[in-house]
């Protein structure tokens, strides 16, 4: 792949990451027919729920801004969930390969699981090109202890938490025949211009943020805002060594624009007062999806939490993936806040319940934000 092809693939979503080959996709969960074809789909206002294995659907879906993974935990809490975490790495491997292949540099992955399930899979997630950002604790409260409190037998304190872990893509950019992290690339491009470091502050229109943050080699570095990056690029291409132009280019023809630069990192919008411990009770009342008199799916997530993470990492019109739909709470949250969502559910029973939920949903819930 030449430099121009690499640059195009970065902006189209390949992220130009060093990967250990593109291993063949290996579906790990099968039914009698393996559900190789999509047999049904329900759509409403840009939200689609498919009956099928997500591994057979990813290539048909638009590239995501958000991926919400709420798959097996290794607790045996619903059909298809193994009783231990022993097989979780192998189960998620094929999905992680697909997420890396089809994601954008700006994609955020939210990985729901138990604490043990997440730590079992975490290293594989990082190996697949994802960078850890934060671990969020869903605190369900003392009411969740019921049926989970035989501490004499279990010999541990009752568990009332799950985790939702935030990852972003590790993006590398071409420099000659090498790939550099964004941090190293920003500094390298300035250095090769021959300009002294202090002039980066003048170029960016800041007092000293360029030398302290944008171009630093230490842990204080952060991503230059698009408007500062644009000024930096304009200045270095005007005053830098003419032999090295264009600077801050990934195709060797023209520099990156502010808009293109902004697409090389994940979106994030922080709601004031929200932190990484989410104290929200388990789903109950009218929000709980039921099959007859019983709860349909024991792993149903609160709509408020799904809406929170989607809103925090996307904008209206962006694409959300929900590979392990269950009751498809992410699909409903996307409907509420005007995102386009693509959900998959492999079991017909849950697909029917999720499809009905989407078709009949009305904006009546008063969502309780975590706090």
C-alpha cells in the first residue's frame, strides 16, 4: 500500500494500524442453521434490528461512531451466556477483529461486562487496536442483593455492580515508511520543518500551550484542538524548510484540514455532574421487558445508561452498532436521541421482543441520570 492509499484508508476508517494480519472471521456461537443469512429485520426512523449473527452483518452496516458491546459475561445468566469466563476471549476475538476492520479513527467502544469478564478480555481488546480510556461502575444498589446474598455459601460479599469500559481507537499516521502515534507524528512534522520549537506558540496563537502540550514528548501531551492545528499547519507550511513541504500531510500532496484532523479522535461530550460511578437501580416497572409475567432478559440495561453513553460519544445522525442486542436498549436509546442504530440479535425469541419494543416505543419514560 503506497502513501496515498494509506492516507485514504486512514480517513475512510482503517486507522492505518499495525495489525497481525487479517485473520478469518470465526463465528463462535451457532444455532442449528448457523443463521448465515438475515431472516428478518425491523426498522423505525433510522434504527434497524436484525435477526442474525452480527459477524455476518458487519460488512453490510455503515461504519460506526459508537459500538456498544453487551455480549456474554460468563455468568450463565441468560441463554447463550456461558457459565464461566473461560471461553470469553475466543468468543470476542472474531468480533474484535471485525470492529477493528470496520471502525473509524473516531469510533468509541463501550464494553459492558462483569469485572471478571472484562479483565479476561481486556488485553485482547488492546491487542486489537483499542486504547483504554475509562472504567465506569454501574452500582445497582442494595436492592440488587436479594437472591445474591448467601455469603456463607458464596464466601464473598454480594455483588451489586457491573462495568462499562470506554475504549477509543489507537490511530497511527504515516511518516515516510513508518507509522507514528498521533503524539509522535505532530512533533515529528514540526521538527523536520527546521523551525525552533518556541515558534509553535506564535503559530498556534497561544501563550505556551503549543510547546507545553501540543508538541511535548511527555505525559502532558494532548490532542491539538482543530483550530489550533489549522493555524500550526498554515504557519509551518509557510515558514518551514521548503524542501520538506507539505508538512502535516498523510498523502504527501496536501496538509490535513481542521475537519480531517478532528475526525482522527473519538468524540466525547461530558454531561456536567456525571462521573464514573453510575448509581442507577436495575431495570424495573414499565421499562422492564417481559415475556408473560417473567422478565424477558436478565441482562437488560437501563435506558438512561445507554442513552448517556451514546450521547457522550456521538452526535445526531451518527451510526451506533449494537452487536448483541438482547432487548436492544441501545436501539431504543438511539431512536430517542436521533442516532442511526444497527442492532443484531441471534435468538428469535429475543429478536421478536426487541422488534416489538422498537415498533411500539413511546417517549413516556422519565429517565434518571446516574449520580
